[in-house]
């Protein structure tokens, strides 16, 4: 059963915890929204659909927000204990700092375990929902997805191209080309117009396009034999104004939550990721064996060619290239160069084929291991935060926040740096996933030791005392100078 002191410590911790978590969650969400903004702006989404999308996207950032929240909350809570002299009162009552840290260590451990199960069971499902929702949103409202100068096939049954798109909502177009997709034995039709305009249709399942000053090119092949098709003339119809309706009900009525993308390692749990890693490892071994065999065979062919040319030389003393006739010399050099150049090209090609496999394998391994590592990061950040808070003895949003942000930036830089190194195949991905924790854990233990021994780590007077002999030398000289003035 929790004692009064334990309840007070936990209550003090969760005060800033919920506030900091809310702020950081909002900041990370804004960052994600800013990156994904172009995919769902102007798509006619309802408020509920936008909120649901933000919720799906936001769940995935909790694995990064929670460790930072624990770091900040522990620094602020222990800093407040020190600033209000509550730590001193506890120590005077015979309560050690270890005893004060134990309740929150238990809370941090519980949060770390919850984060593991959350990352393993809930985040993959929401990652799948978010990615599918973004994909489906990008496919809706095709009139707003046209790119000037490119052929677009988002309109069902048609291929279109617009040279220029302008207007407040992109409703005005110039240089219009519309081609109806048809098989060889169906009627063909293409429309070319100088300009056009998208107009709201009475039925929301149709896209209304009004075209000006153009031609309709069509044939009448449907149901006719080959000999008649060859004689059938094309028809060209000039128009001043043409109104076309395109049926987009298939796109508009598509469920935004429909899951079309299911094959992604980020949708898998820890055990499923392990199966993916084992399968990918076997595939890579087969690929590496095949690639090595191909390169080795080509290398052997180059060596065999050189040995054959070497054996054709009759006297041993005449093997020197200078003694060979100029035409034969050029032929030998040219053939050797071509074979070596081909071998070099083969090596580069195989290397380009291997790099994506190595990068994908490293991504899967790092993603799997981070389900574990971020949970351990919560405990490490608590040790660092509680120790720093008890040493600096400052609460609030000032110095503790600055120190916490610096520590988190160091952690993040290490995290991203080793990740890129592992993707390049220059570091074991398992080591890359755990290296930030391996580096920060000794620092957390050292900071805890300093806090338990009442270290004056951030005491400015202590550092002034260390520098006093140096400053004293300069102050003596100035005093002697004044005395003789």
C-alpha cells in the first residue's frame, strides 16, 4: 500500500506530466500535419474525418513523446522538491534520495511496460489505418489532383492532360486533351480544346467539364470487321462549347477507411517482425550467394583470358608487352580493358542491387528493436531527470526545460545518425537500435550517483573556487600596480 509520502511524490510528478505530454503531443502532431498537409487539404473532408486522421497519425508519436515527457516531468518535479527545500526536509527526517526516487521509478517502469505493449499491439494497427486513410484521401477529388503538363488517368475510363491550371480552386484550364480509353474493337474518341473550366455538377457523383474552341476526333470501329475498319474514315467535329460529364462515383463513394495497403513492416507486431526478419535474412543470403557466384565466374573468366594470352607467348623472355607487335598489343590491351570494365560494371550493378536489400533489412530490425529500446529509454530518462532535478534544485519551465531539451536533442541526433549508418550497411542494425541507450545509460547511472552523494555539479561557486587560484594571480598584479601609483 502506498504511503502518504509516496502518494504526494506521485501526485507532484503527474501534475507536470500531463501538461508536458499534452504540449509535446500537440507539437509532434503539428509537425506531422505540416508534412502531410498537401495530401488532405482541399479534399472536402468533414471535421470528423480530419480529427480521425489526426488521431491515427498522433498515436504513432506517443513512443517518442512519452520518454521525453518522463524526462521533463522528473526534472521539474525533483527540481521543485529541491527548490521548496522538501528534499532537505526528507533527508533530515532520515529519508534517503533513493527512497524518494523509488515510487517514481516504479511509475516510470510501469509506463515503460505500457509503452511496450502499446507500441507492439496498438501502434501497428493505427499505422495501417493512417496510411490507408492518407492513400484513399489522395485518390478522392481527382479534379484537384491534376498536374499541369502530365497525363493523368485518375478519371475512370479516361486519360487527360492540361497544359495550364489556374484559378482560386484550380477550376480554369488551358491546352486540354481528353482521351477515352477503349480496346482495339471499341470506338475511339479524343477531345482537344483551347481552354475549359470545371463547373459544379448537379449530381455530386459526376465531374462537369465545359470546354471551349476545340475538336472531337472519333472513329466508328465497334462491331465492324477488319476490312471495313481499314476503310472507315476518322471523324473530326469542331465545337465552340462542349459540356462533358465524367462519372466519378467509384472514387467519391470510396470508403476513406478502406484498407488497400496491408503489406508494410510497420503494421506488424514484435513477433511478426521477427518472422519478417528471418525470411528477409534467408532471401538476402540466397541473393548474396547468387551475386557472389556471378561476380566470381566473371572474375575467373578474366583471369582465364589473361592466362591464355600469357601461355601463347613462345619464349619466356618475349612475354614483355614491348616485344609484341603494335596491332596485337592494342588488341590485347583493348580486350583486357573491356573485360575489366565489364567486371567493374557488374560489381557496381550488384552493389546497387544489394543496397536496397540491406537498407530494408536494417529498417525492419531497427523498427522492431525500437519497440523495446524506447521502453528502456523511459527508465533511463527518469534516472537522468530525477538526478538532474535533485542537483539543480530548480523547478518550473526555465533551466530544467533547457537541460531536458539538450539531452533529448543529443539522444535524437545519435538515434538518427546511427540509423543512417545502419541503413548504409556500415553498422549492425541491432547495435544501431540500442546504441543511444548504451551511451545514455552510463550517464544516467553516473548522474544518479552524483545525486545520491549530494554532488555540487551545477554549483557556480564550486567552479569559481576552482578558478580562484588563477584569478588570484591577476588580482595580485593589479593590487601591486595600484600600490605604486
